[in-house]
C-alpha cells in the first residue's frame, strides 16, 4: 500500500516526448511521470481513507495520550539498539503548557521506560513534574529546549548515538540521495559542522537549532542524528529511516569505491516527486504505525503504566 500522500501531484518538464505525456506535449504525466504510457486517469487508484493522528478537545487527555506515545517511542529505540549507556533523548512538547516538555529521566534504560517515569521540564531546565527519578540530562535540555523554542511546529525531537548514524556523521557531509528511502530527506536535512564535546552550553544548543532550520533532520558532525516531527511517530520514524539511510550509504559507498566507481544518484525531479509521496508529516506518522503496534503487542502495553 502506498504512503498517505502517494497521490500528490507535481508538474515536471523534460525534453523527451513519450506516450506518457499530456496533450502531446513534452510534459510528463503529473501523476506518474516515470511510468511511460500511464495517463493521469489510469494512474489514480481507489484508496480507502487513511487514518490520521487523533484530535483532542481536552488538553489533559491529549497529554496522557501523547505521553503514552513517547514512552512507546523509547521502547522502540531500545528495541533497535539506539541506547548507548545513558546517552540519547526524545522530547515531547506539553500540550497543556507548550513552554515545557516531557523527556526521559537520566539513567533509566529506554527499554524499561513507562509513562510514569517521564519527567516534565520547564524553560529554565527545572524538573517540575514526573516520575521517581528526576535527573535531567543537561545535553538533552540544551539541545531540545533550543529546538522547541525555535520551531513551534515541532511536537517531538529525537536524538541518540545510533551506530550507523554516528559513523556517517564522522564524514562531515549530508546524505546522497541514492535510494527511494533517502528521498524522504531530499532538501530536508542539514549538517551541523561542529563538535565541541558534550552539549552543556546554551549557545551550542541554539547553534544546533539554527543549523536544523526548517528541516526534519540534522546530522551532527562527530556526534549523531537528530530528527523532529509534528507527531511523536513521525520524529521516531524519521530517525529510524535516517539511520538506515546512513547504513545503506556507508555500504554502497564502500562497494562502489572498491570497484573504482561511485554510487548512482537519483535525479532532482525524481527525488522531489518521491519526497511528495514519502517525505510528508502524514507519511512519517503513518509509516511509524506498525512499529508502535508491534511494541504495544510485545509489551502488552506495559509502557503505559
């Protein structure tokens, strides 16, 4: 089944005329520009209405639901091995008081986190509510507070020291668009070209937020991956997808280099078209749904306690 926005259209022009063009011109079908002979009407498929994130009238009810999704997100990170000692953090902007956010307590394993463990932090870095362990990772506050302040659209931000992400970040470069999945990050990820040790200073947190800009992801040089989303699910999916894209490029670059060549890059038009199908906020939310369903089944909802 295609992603939620798979029927999004965009006009493209090239110099080749083929049976898939419209009105005999050189402009390809806006619905399926890479499918010669397939016109707009034929390309349309009858899709059921896709689900979407739930909406709440009661902000306190919304808070409890989102805290459950955040706890599940940590279980997913633990399942995929994104924990590295006590490093790594995911934050959720509080819907009741948007100047505060919820985060994992410092030193509690991702795979054990429950809703009742989460801590609420204000804009001064004070823990104002939450579970029995009220230790706050200073780096988590410096990075995430700056992002939540700079990006009102961001509900959730995720950062961890995943193995392929931090390996790729040692190269000091952005991704090449060499796979369909990488198209999710086409013109939508940035490089933070600095490393000054553990982020303990307010200025570096703000610098990271500035480097992220309006993108969904940033590669922190010599450090690791950072992703953001309008939903918890999207932020989590972008992180997992970016980690796998880093892994794929590391392997592809090594294989191509060993043969004295280089990887084949996806063209600008094709990458932009594919982004509209798999790189949107709704696509990120929907793509994460299976992972959240699995973690709920595997834990029997233990993270909700």
